[in-house]
C-alpha cells in the first residue's frame, strides 16, 4: 500500500467511513441544524465557526501539498461567520465536502518519493514537518474538531 493510499484510507474513515472512535464528520454534521450551528455555548466557538476553521485549514493543507510555503490559511485561522445565514451555512457544508474531494485528488497525485520530505516552511520557528506528517496531523485536526461539534450538538439539542 502506498503512502497516499494509507492517508486516503484514514481520511475516508474520518469523513464518511467507520472510525473506531465514533461517527464520521459528515454524519456528525448531518445532525447539525442551521439554528444549532450558530448557537454559542459559554465561551466556546460556535459550530459555524469551527466549520469555517476546518475549511480554511483544509485549503492551507492543500496549498502546502502544492508546495506553497506554510503560513496561516488565506481566509484566516478562525474566519468570521458574520450574521446567521442559513444559505451561507449550507454553502459552507457543501464547500467542506468539495474541498475534501479536492484534497483527495491532491493526495492521489502527490509523488510517492516526496512524502518523507519536509514541507516548505520559511517561518523558522516551527519543527520540521514532512508532507506525510502534515496530512496525518490534518486528519487528527479534523477528528478533534469533529468531537467538538458532536459535543456542542449534544449540549444544544440534547
């Protein structure tokens, strides 16, 4: 099994498959209503804010896989959601799914011999990360935020 195949297998489990820890991301998001997405619990981020964060970091990971220097996502680390808007919420979910399709293609096309090479990171204050570690870290990031969304949904709607 190639590195890309291993990474894609893990990414598929997290998104739509059968991860050992619980529900995949898209199943969790299927339980989130528009109203729930914008409801704030204490000082925690809203689900809408988390989705935009996940979306922006997916785009940043793709940029890094396309050999752009590491930085914060172009849309920001925690993009502003603006006022609650059901149409925007639905578009963000569609965008998350679309960007994941694009990420799958990027991973499939990534040269096998480059997975162990360090990403381009000119910031100078970060540990060396390989392209393979980048994708595994991204998968862990998505799992972490999926757990947050699942807990917030359970708190808000019971």
